[in-house]
C-alpha cells in the first residue's frame, strides 16, 4: 500500500484529510500533558485565574520547591519504587515457575490446575471479601501485604504458559540428555527462549504497580508507607477544600493547580524515561498474548 | 482395591521422579487459594449477619435478607442503572474509536509521521488513573481550568462541570477514550497487518480508490477481530473503571456517576457495612459471570463457524 504513483487525485485528497485528522487526534492526546507542564511552571495567580494555555505564564519553580520540600513526597516516591521493583520481582518468581509447571504434560491434574487459574478470570469474590481476607491475614498496612497480594494473576500466567507450550520439545532434549533437572531446563532453555513474553509480563507488572492506587489507598493507613499515587490523591483532596491555601493566592508563587500539576509531572517523568523501552516490546508482546488468548 | 493400590504406587513413583514441577506449581496454587479462593469462601457473609468479632464462619445466617434490602434501596437500583448506562455509553462511543484509528493509521504512508503519532497516542494508557483524574480536575475547574477559559473566549458562561450530574458521564467516557483509544487500536492494526497484500494489488489493477479499498477489503478482513473484541467487551460490560469514578465523582454527581463498585466502596470499605456490600458485590460478580460465559459461548460458536 505504499506505491505513491498509483494515487489518483481523490486518493491524495483522502490521504491528506486523513493525515490532518490523525494529527488533530495526536495533538489532543498530547495537549493535556503540555497543559499540566505549563501550569506546573506558572505563577500561582496566573494558573488560578485560568490564563495558562500552552506555555508557562510568570515562569516559576515555586510549586516544585514546595512539593520537593515535602518529606512525604519523597517517602511516597521511594515507596512507589519499592512497590514497583519489589512487586515485579515477586511476581516473576511466582509466575515463571508456575506457568512452566502448568505447561508440562506430565503434570497430574493439569486440566484441573489450569481451570483453577482460569476460573478467577471469570468469577471474582469482589472488593469486600478480598479486603476482609487481607485483614484476617494481618496483611493490612504492610509493604509485604501489598506486594504479595497482587503478585499474581490469571492473565499473566496463561499468557506465559501459552508461550511455553508453543516451544517445541526438541529444544529441551539436548539439556535432558545432559541430565538437567526441571529447574535447569526452565532456566537454561525456556526462559531464554521466552524473553519477549517475559519482558511483556515484566512490563505489565511494572506499569500496574507504578500506577496502582486503589488498594494502596484502602490497605495502607500509615502515611510513611503510601505510594506516590495515593499521596497525589491526598494532596488533591486536601488542597481542594483548604481555605487557607486559597487565601495565600494573593501573593502566590504557587496555587492548588500548580502544586498538583507539578506532582503529576514528577510522577510521569519516570514513565516517560522508560516509555521508549516499553514501546519497543509492547508492539510485539501484546499481540502475541491477544492472539493466543 | 488392587486398582487403587496400583494407582497409589504409580503416584508415589511419579512424585519421586517429578517432584520438581510440583514445587514449581505450589507457590502459584497457594497464592490462588489464599488470595482469590479464600475470599470466595468469605462471600458467604452476603447471606450472614456478619460481625467482625464472630468472623466469617460463626456469624449467623440471614438468608436473602441483604438482597431484599438491596433491591428495596433506591441507591442500589440507581447504581445498577448507572453501571449499565455508563458501560453501554462507553461501549457505543469507546468501541468504534480504536477501529477508526487503526483504519486511519493504516492509510498513512509517511512512516515517521505514523510512528510519532502512534507513540503519542499509546502514551496515556501508561498513565495512572490518579493523574488522569488530576488532569481532568485541573482542566475542568470552574475558575482555573482551560476548558472554561475557552468557553469564556467563545462568549459562553463558564460551567462548574464536576458538580453537574449531566456532565459526569460525558467527562468520564471522554477521558476513557482519551486514555485507551490509541492503545486499543494495536489489536486492530495487527489484524490489518495480516491482510494479504495480493487483495490490494488486484484491487489497484481494477482501479479501486483507497477509500473503496478501506471499505471493501480492509474492513471486511478485520471483521472477525472486531466481532471477537466486541464479544470480549460485552463480557466485561460491568467492569466500568470505578477507580476513576471514585476520584471524579462527588455527592452532587452520584445521581449519574455512582456505580455498583463505588457504592460497595462507600458502604463497605468506608461505612463498614461489610455484609450488605458483599451482597452487592456478589450480585455484580454473578451478572458479570453470566455475561462472560455467554460471551465465551458465542465467541466459540462464532470462531468455529468462521472456520468453515
């Protein structure tokens, strides 16, 4: 479909209109990011008056200074990294061997175990029983609780299991001849061959952890343990009805809008840094999972 | 009896040889039991008068009392209605967008432009719900928000969008489309990539325009993918993004924005009415289960017939 010579005049018109529409959609996707960045660097009174459109007005880093001087901002930032990295590692430790075992033909009750995993995609006990269970287990308000409770899910296991199943058994025969046990076969044969699938799952886990807020908000009471997203939510909720904060607008270098925007920018930056890497793998990875499901 | 013994000794032998895969399987199975199946056992509180001190097992049974309460409550019925309304609306508006986008991306011949645009429209998928909500709250704020600034430029009155019930659904569904339309188009782009080039080549020989090829070749070719995705979507109909709703709604917009899961959150997790909220959750899960099962059956039938 790339042969330019074959375009009729109607086609050229169609292609141009299409380009313009895509460009408009792309700009409107990008615009909110530009907007909050502009707000975050603007003077508080300009932002509060709604004058900021696409570039900072009365450029200041006052909002950032205020945000970055908050100890809770830093502790929540560090916590987010702990949950993201710790959570992803624990997920992989459970998911990779689990998916491998479920893919083995000699596993007794293989159908049953697979059904047990898959059933949870169709039926879910819901928020309340899950919450009460966490409380009964004594996993409220702990790093470990939040990490372990969301370490696994049916989708990731099935995605990886399908990938393992598609690997021809000829690959492992050489290793078996050398007397490798199951752990060695998994580690030396299956893991290297499944790199795209494992990277995809790693990225799924990391993105979910980085962005997750609901259960962190519900399960964590100790402010010292909350992740960035919960902190951001608290700031939005507190500042929204903080009278005093509104009063300070008169000489404000920062306002509700600039402070929340600067936290949002700080939270997006690591995603942006990581994004090219995510994109490289996602295009391939997600299709693979989607097709097989 | 002997048969049984044979089986047992075979199993012993099997476990002695293959114990390693069971060690590998154990953490997964234990995790599923502890974190997903144990809560299913806990679901019985939907039929009990649950007290924290007695625990799940020892609380007295009350039969369907909580369900009677729920179906006599306007709040619950409103939440059921809102759940269906919001999911149907996001289906109607949100489902076609990624298909349209994929078709449009396919018509772009400038690869640099295409890659750049794709990179940008996939990005919001990776952004946290809290940030989406933060952007919406900032942009739609009555005095400081860019949306009202534009309205005023155009000579309209400014609107306090976030407290107006009639604006809740458009804003919620709009932000959902903004976040997911681009990323969801990947599946359809993959389907388009699988269409045989020879179809286009012969169409070009016949003098077809690109517009005609899009309608007569590309769209029919990806129709199976569209139907499968539609079925999956209908199966997950009740999964409205309640996390974003919790962040965006307020008492004044409950009338259009309060869904089953947000009601469960308020009554159960904030109000500690665990048994009643668990009953609402069980209702939600049961309807979802029926929808998923129906969707699965239809999907199986469809893909089988499409094979012939």
